[in-house]
């Protein structure tokens, strides 16, 4: 292998420091999952979580023991504005979850939304992606176990960043030091043992 020869691994573009290099704005090509691009790299996830502070959580439950409630509460406690979206709760007399008004759909939200976080089955994501595009969201985030390639393709074509099969709470804790308890404070978790 000659110096600088491409060996099939990931290619990274870094701007020289003389051009004002900022590690958070470095472009890392996103991996492909089933032929569809999703943001799956540490700098990309960190950039999304740093710059998108208003999150509409589709499928947010008012039950404290549900993963959607736990993840949304964690993000709210870390400075994010959470907007619940769940038709089941929007029509009730007390239509609030985590102290925020709950809406029946993304189109009903009267303010700008940065990120749409989806806690629904994969087959239910395409109409949600269409609504996310219609309201001008910047990110479509599909939670653990949720991945709809058609929704990702639609959202990407409209200019949205897409994350699939990842938990927003886990990624925030992993990338911003929320795993500091129990002695884990590496900012990046690895299953590899040091040599």
C-alpha cells in the first residue's frame, strides 16, 4: 500500500486549521444502511444533538414506565424543549405530558420544530416523515428498533438529516458525558479491551 492510497475504510475530510477548522463542523460521510444514508457517526450525532433543541416526540406516552416518557424526560432535563405528539392524549381534558401540551399530529404544532423523534413501529413512519417535511423539521430521528428506508429516502430528498435505530437519550448520554456515573466517563463507549 502506498501512502494516501484508499484501502476501503472510511474516508474523512478535515479542513486545515488555517481555514478555521472546527471538529464539530467536519464532514464525515454517512454510512449506508440498506442503500439509504443515515447519520450514524459520532460527529454527525453530536452536531444534531448540539444544534437541534426543539424536539417533537411522536408516540410519547404519559406512562412514566414507557421508554418514550423516560427518553423525553431525560432530554427535557438536559435543556431540550419537548413537544408531545400523540392523538390518544391530545383530546383528553388534561392534554399535557411532562408539563407540555400534547398535539394530535405534527401539523397541529404552532411553533417551529427542529427534530421529530419517532416512537412508533417502522411501518408507521412514512406518514410521519411526510408531516416532518411539511412542517419544515430539520431532523427525522427513528428510535431503537425503528427503521423505515422509504421514510429516510423521502426525508433526505427534502433535506432532512436522518437517524435510524438509535435512542436519542442513549446517544446524548454517550456523547455528552451522561454516562459519568458508575465510573464510565469516556464520552464514547467501546466493547474493545485496551491492549
